[in-house]
C-alpha cells in the first residue's frame, strides 16, 4: 500500500517516540522542550501522555507555556493532562495509604545537554523517515517492475493492445492510486513499452514519434539504445524526417561502443542532409569509421556533397578529386558487405557521371560497365553509356547500345530522348533514311504523349489531387485519369516518390489496425490515429509535389526534344541536298559500294565472331551489340552542342 506524506510522518513520529522512550535515561523525566519536539514530529497525544506517566514527569505551566503548547498543536486533552501533573504532585496521601517510595531527585539538564538531546532526537527522526521512504519506494519499484515486465511480455508476443492497456493503466493509476509524474522513470519506461509494442506489431509509423521521444530523453536513460536502434531500422522502411531529429545533435554518445556511435553519427548526418544543411551533416558522416556497416553510404553521401547542386556549375579539380575519392571508398567498403551491392552500383554510376562531366569518356564507360546486370540502374547505365560512346567516336558501340535499349528487358523504362539520340547519330553519319525513321518513331511514340500529359496537368491543381489522380491512372490506365503508361514511368522510377508512396501505404495499413482496436485502446488509440492522419496528409502532399514536378519536367523535356528534332530536320535537309548532288554527279553508286552491311550485330569474345540480329534478344548478349554502320559523309561532320538531359551529376542521387 502507498503511504501518504502525512502518514509517513506519523509512522516516523511513532518510531521516534519509541526511540525517545527507549533511550531516555530512566532517572530523567521528560522535559517540556522534549514535548515540543514530539509535537513537531506529530507523535500522537496519547503516546506523549503515556511517556509522561511512565516517567512521572511533573510540569508547572504558566500562561506562557500553555500558549506555546497550543501554538505547537497540542490538543486540549494533552494540555489538561500536563497541567494535572502539577496538582497531582501537590496532593497529600491519605492516612491509610502506603507512602510511595521516595524517588531520587532528578538532575536538571544543562542547556548544552538539552540542545544535544534535541538535536539527537531530530536526527533520529530524519533517519527513520528516510528509511521508511526507502522501504516504500522499494515496494513501489518492485510493483512497478512487475507491471512493466508484464507489459513487455505482451509486446514481445505481439499483443500490442494488451501491452498498451497495461502501460497506460500503470501510468495513470500508479501504485495504490498515486499516479506517476510524466517525467518519472516509471512513465519513461511505460512510454518505451508502448513504442516497443507498436513497433513489434508492425505499426512502425505509429511507433516512430514515441521512439524519438524516448531517444530525446537522454543517452543516460535505460532504453536509449533500444529505442535508437528501432528508430534507425524504421527509417529504412518509411519516410520519417520530423524536424525534431535535429535535436539528436545535442546528445553525447561517446560512452557507447564504436559500432553504436557509427550508427548514431550516420543517422544524424543523413537526417541533416535530408534537411539540406550539408555543412552540419558532413562532420557527422565523417565520424563514421571504416568498419561500420554505414560507412559505404556515409562516403557516398560525402561524395555527393562535394558536387555542386547546380548542374550548370563547372566542377573544380579539388571537387572532382574529393568526390572521386569518396565514391571509390564507398565501392571498396560496400563490395565486402553482403548487402552492399546497391551502394556499389550507385557509387559506380556517380563515378561514371563524374568522369563524363570532365570529358574522361573512357573512364566513364569503364564505370558504367561496372554496374551489375541485376541492378535497377542497369538501363540508366546503358542509356547514358550509349551517348558517351558516341561522343568518344565509337559509333558502333553507341548504336549497338541504343539497339539493346529497345529490348524487352528495358520495356518498363521510358527514355523519350532515345529516338532523338539515335536520330542525332544517324544525321552525323549522313544516313538520312535511318535518321528519318528515328524521327518518325519519336513522333509516333513520344510526341503524341504531349496532349494527354497537358490534359492531366490541367485537371490536377493541389498536391493531393496529383497524388490521387496519378494512382487512379496507374490502377486503371483506360479510365478517366488518362495518363499513358509511358508517362507514368518517370514518376514510378522516382525513388523519392516510391518511398513516399510506401509510407502512405504503411500509414493506411496502421490506420486500419488501430480502428479495429479503437475501443480497447481508448484515448491512446485516438491520439495515434490523429497523428497518423497528420502524417498521411504530409506524405500525400509531398508525393503530390514530386509527381507534379516530375511530370512538368517531362513536359519541358518533350518540348525540348521536339525543338531538337526540328534542328535535326534542317541538318537532314542538307544531307538530302548533298545526296541529290552526289546522285547527279554520278557518285551515288560509289558511295553505296563502300558501305558495308548495315544493322546491329552481336559480337562475342574479343575479336571477330559476329552474326546478324534475328529479332530476338538474349540476356547474356545485352551490352554486346554493335553496329557496323559507316559514315556516308564526304567530310567530317562535327557534332553539335546538344547535351542530353541525363548528363547531370545530380541524377546520381
């Protein structure tokens, strides 16, 4: 049972009285000052009376002493009894009564002895109170520990409703009806218990805020490590970047082992990078040591930080060196990790784009080839390497790579610029017919996408409208949303959109579970639902903005490609004019004889084995296609200044 402060004082007072009665010298009567001490300690009146009777204490009270007793809280009963001791001492015994034994006269205590005795009694009183508090606190802790353990067992068994009920009731009711303060250790433990129950039940978005609260409570707290690890893991599954994450910079984790420090520094650095404060993010990422699992990703982010955000800004030598070294460190560290391949491919893609930007085309192609065949970045690497081949003068591999991108293996990708790149290559080789065919394919497959794209953009105004209309178009391509599959591809391949959409789906799943258990969860469930609703609104809005930006960028690119096509048509007219002049001069036959068999072929090995393309694509041939198309131009045709959209290092992110 819980003891109130008043009850504690009474218990201690009783104990104090016992000490006083047991330790007082038998020849000494209790003094009025000692009565004052007992009154201050809230010793019951009956106990004081018994003490006075036992010691046969006598008091001669004047008005001043009586007033002091009243002031100190003495009852009328006690005062009357003390007054009666004086009259009892004055009464004479009857003749037949036996005379009481004569008592030795009591020695009057000196002032120093009185002060010492009073101090001792006070000290003893405080000691007894402290011991009583400790016993009571130990009992509370024992009871609290049992309740918390029961709640954790529910959580570990996946019974999150029972766990939350247990923890909530524990905090609200406390022990013996006395609730725990919000800043108490018990309330802290219960808060983690609720977060742990939600996380183990798969309700990670619902658990996120509470886990962050537990972490922010301090690195010296009991569940700091467990809460942080769970927070770290859930950030890998959903978008979770509240501004409160920045407060983790205020905590110190130097007392923990290096592995934990690495995880902590990476999470803080990554979060700050998400917030766009690279100058604050980088020092944390640089603290991640080489043996950490997070080291490859930390180095990859450091490499990206070394590159200007503006793709038009020219890279300096120091920036190239710094970024290149960071990406290479990321590759070397990730290659030895079981799950490190995605980072390897990202780093290789970044290195390839970095090399291209400084016109090191051979190095760029080397890195493009390093990307694994199973990587989701493979199509991007093929696409970008094709143009890189062309710029370095390797038309055979450039056109062979473009040819491979038309295979079923990349059917889910949308590269509207591909036909423009092929047409550009054919124009530069003076192959008018092939250039014309590529332009026609662009008009039939890409240019026709302009009207439905503009219509979709007109119908959607707010971010949530973009999100809902886009989902409707994906789920029902032939429905009223009217966004062709090819136009969906840029959004579906956007990593930010994917992560946001997955987070929204997770929130929807958790809302369903909470609504099914709302009656049992009570106010806690209502609060969780409210927070989920806020998170969903935020994520849907962010996803809608990504869709809007991506589709508007696609619209700009379609217009850009169309303008480029018109420029190519002017060049094509010149080629046609040249062909007419050549034919009139009787040179057409000579040129035709000099052109070898055209078309794409696959080459196996390093030397010479080749065969004509027969309409089928084999996975092991992807990347081995070559074109033996030769130029028809009478003189070198200089390549224009056209710069494909993909050649931006920002895309490596």
